[in-house]
């Protein structure tokens, strides 16, 4: 299958050419075991687990140059991996853009490899996560245990999600999980998110074992409809399409992320007028596919 990798091969090879022979040897000896350990770790709820598993194989004191080299070498193998994955056309069409972004990132990169980027690149180059749209990536296997739903009910947020969870087939696994790619944000807008949901629906269509799609973020928090209306679509569109929301609660990471880009939200947080809370967005496969079908009909009409 042609992923149009050709223009970027030289960029990945150049990243490898920067390495010393010792670093080359380290990558060569770790590559296969690291890939296998990462794949084993991928269904864990923590999307960073594959990267942590790779670090354990690489061993203490590994440099970020070696990490980048490993990613470049896995990127060169990506067409073969993807060919074996039977992905829908909507996902395949996104690969040239994503590979180009990754090649540009690795070419320019020096100094620290931010852990979130490393974690995403491990998953992407090993085919554990696939592109969903220009700024969204989808993990192919995530769990949704009953614990969070029970906590939502126990904490007084209502019974709704419990019934929806049971109706979606409580024991059914795995779920897709969407993440934002903060390095290339040009698709972080309503159209971009609709594309991401639609890609997830196509994956569900081709993989009957999938229970649906989830996302976890501060940006699903209901007060944002008032205080950051440009983000309201993130919660309202999935809800209109049959998703349900499970309260996860406040936390330092959510406060930090919610305050990163918006001065007005940061001011509300600092004054104590707003507390950022994370929510789990759960979109069961039946409703997600129905939403995608009606979107297609809308586009055709
Ligand atoms: C998630 C994120 C990318 C959303 O960014 P965004 O679409 O620009 O939306 P934000 O509400 O955060 O907007 C940031 C600010 O830029 C302004 N802005 C954004 N787009 C604009 C545009 N096109 N024109 C003018 N101003 C704009 C907004 O007005 C806002 O400032 P304000 O709220 O004080 O008015 C951003 O908040 C972010 O990078 N957060 C940290 C990382 C993160 O949380 N990632 C998701 C993990 S779950």
C-alpha cells in the first residue's frame, strides 16, 4: 500500500544518520523487543504505557537522540505495519499528512523529547494509534471499567450514564480513545473534530468488536458553554449524536491545561470562580455510526 512516505524517507534516514554507531547498535538491539512490549502495554488505560515499556527496554540513561532515532526507524517500517492493519480509507488518507508532520518534527528536534510527544510517537509509529483528523489521533484499544460510572453516580452526578453504559454492553471492550495532538493544532476546530468522530465511526464499522469511542478532557466541562463558547461544540456535538458524559473531576493537570491558552479562563481559575473538571465522553458504537450516517446523508443532500 502506498502511504506516500517516499518524500519523507530521506528525513527519517537523516535523523538516523546523526547517530553514533553505539546509538545505532542500541536501537538495533532494542527495536523488536521494544515494539512487542509496547504493543502488549497498549490496551492499558494510560496511553503513555507503551512509551514507558519502550523506555524500560532501552534501559536507564538512554538519550533523547536514541529515542528519536528509534521513532525514525519505526516510521520507515510504518507502511508495512499499516498494510497489515486493514484500516478504512478515511484513516489511510490521513497518513501522508501525519508522516510529513512527524518527519518535520524529528528533523528540527533537539534537546528534550517532551514525554507526551514521545508517548504519541511510539504509539503512532507502531500502529497502536492511528490518525483521526489533522489534530486528533485515536488509540485502537482502551478500557472503560464500571468504576468511573459508579463514582459518577455515587458523587451525585445522576444515574444517566449507568443506564447508558449498561445499554452499550457494559462488558464490551475495547473502546477507541481520541487524543489531541498539541504539536499540530490546525484541525482543532468544529470541522476537524467532526472529521475525527467520523473517522472513529468508520473504524467501528470495520471492527465489530469495538464498543465505541471515548475521550477524556477538561474541554467537555459544561460551564465552558458559558465561559468559552468557542469550545462548546466539543461537548454539545457528541451529546447531540448520542454520546454521554461521565464526571471525572478536578485535578492539577486539568487546571493547568484549561489555563494554558486562554487568558480569560486562567483569570477565572485564579480568582476561584471556575474549577476545571475532566469528563469522560463516551460515544457507543451504534449511536456513533448512526451519527456518521446522518452526517453523510447531510453531505450528500
Ligand atoms: C485545547 C486547546 C488547543 C484549545 O485551544 P483553542 O481552540 O485556541 O481554544 P481556547 O479556548 O483554549 O482559546 C485560547 C485563546 O485564544 C483565543 N483564540 C483562539 N482562537 C482564536 C481565533 N481564531 N481568533 C482570535 N482569538 C482566538 C481565544 O479567544 C482564547 O482566549 P480567551 O479565552 O481569553 O478569549 C488549548 O486550550 C490548549 O492548547 N490547551 C493545552 C493543551 C490541552 O489542554 N490539550 C488537550 C488535552 S485533553
